[in-house]
């Protein structure tokens, strides 16, 4: 079992879930006696990652086993998202800037597990935290009729 963590600056890393030896990815649900939720898998023979939260499973992206590069499926060429290093560290690609450290996969023995964790666990949390929160409008900002 490979445990997946999201990096938190100046705080302990946040535990997000796990990846089993067969490539299945589980998200940890907080609360007492709550079982982990199966959210997807990586095909260990092809490196393709599938999202199981929709029916039928949706092809999400792919991982290159030899380089650790992670790609998101898109119309046209797949979008390069980042890389998983041999030590389990996950980096998000930034254009014209150093790549951003997002988290890690503990006890990772193949980039395929790290890529699945990146696409299914770490990336959704990263996107959610990056979006600005909606603030209620003040009376002065309300649209005029």
C-alpha cells in the first residue's frame, strides 16, 4: 500500500488516500468508521489512468513508467502536467518557472502508482485550493436594475 500526501507549507502534510499494489486508488473519507472510497485505477501494463467516480469509467490521462511524466487526456495532444520522481515526490509543471512540489507517495516502487495518485488524489485538491473563494457581494457591488 502506497500512502499519498498533499504538501502543506509549514504544516504536516495532508493524508489524502492510498494506492494498492494492483493500481486501485482510494480516497480517505474523514470521520469515524468511514471506509476509504474507491475513485479510480491505473492500468499497470499501459500506464492509462481511469476515473471510476463516473459510470462507465472515464479515461483521465496517462503516466510514462520510465520517465514519470504525467499527461492529462485532452482533445488533440495530451497536456503535460508534471512528473513523479523515483523517490515518490510529485511536481506540477510550471511554464517558465521551477516546477511546484505538490506532495509525495510513500513507499512508491513505480511511477505508475505516483501518476495515478497525482491525477486522482493530489490534482483535484490542488485545483480546489487554487480557485478563489466566492465572496458575497456588498450592496455597492450589486448589479443595478
